[in-house]
C-alpha cells in the first residue's frame, strides 16, 4: 500500500500545532523516550545471522496478505531455526492503524506479535467493517488478549504515545527510504511488497554471512 495517507499525518500534526500555538493552552508534553511501550519488538534469536526490519501498517491489506501467506513459513523455516530475527516497526498509514498500533504496544511485549497477527487476520472485522464501530471492535479483540477496558481507553487517548510512534515512523521512512507497506530492510536494502516465501528466503540467503 502506498504512503499517500501517511504523508497527511505530519500535515495534520502541523495544523494542530499551529492552532495550539494561537491558544493560551500549554504545548503538549513530548513522548517520553523511556516509555517501555515504544521499545523494539522482535521475534527470533538475538544472535541470528540476519537481522530483518519489517515496516507495516495494521490497515494495509498487503501487509495482511504477507502475514497470512508468507509469515508462517518464514517463522517456521527461518526464525524458529535461528537464521533470522525480525524487528517490527509500526508504520501506520492512517489514524485507525495508529490507534491499533498503540493498543498492540500496550500489551506485554511477548503478546505484541501474536496480537498483530490477529489484527491483520481480522481486518474485515475492525478495519473495513462499515457496519461496526472500529474502536469497539478493537476493544473486544484487546480484551481477548488480556487488556482491560480502562487500559484500552487510556491508551487510545494517549497523544504523547501516538506522537512517539509517529516520530519513529518518520525516522524509519527517512532512513530506509520507505515508499509503501509492507517493506523489509534486509542487509541494509529495502524491499517493498507482500513478497512470497521463495523471494524472502532468496534475500535472506544473499544477506547471510558465509
């Protein structure tokens, strides 16, 4: 999915900042750098030979396709065997994806990847269901993952947390030249699209030290 929407996020933030500058209210507090919810999320062994970064949006259908069709084999043949470690970078393409990423990161770190998989597998329920309230559908899924409604609501409204995710997104976009989701950074090179397992394994083989 292209980044047509993500480009609007900073613009919205700038408009909000300008409005706030004209008001007497104090500027919002910056996102705390040591917020544990913003810590890196991984799967795989720390000493894996190849380190991969996946940049994805929870409302991206191509990201969902990769996690449905390719990720199971990546995990069983490359991650679980100690060859690959994957770091997940939230790259929300819209406000709903941003809030969903916040909810996922509010869970204990070990529940992050399974919950992300659940959200990508159920996009038709919470992201694209015009007959349902996406917030309420996300709350139901979060409850099944062990997040209380009070914690869900607090997380949903945490604007400093939201800015923290967006700051990391913009830094990743600049560093890795990301133009669409999903994108994968392997051996410093960015590959875009819901690539199949054979192509993914080929990239890993090329990046594996001899």
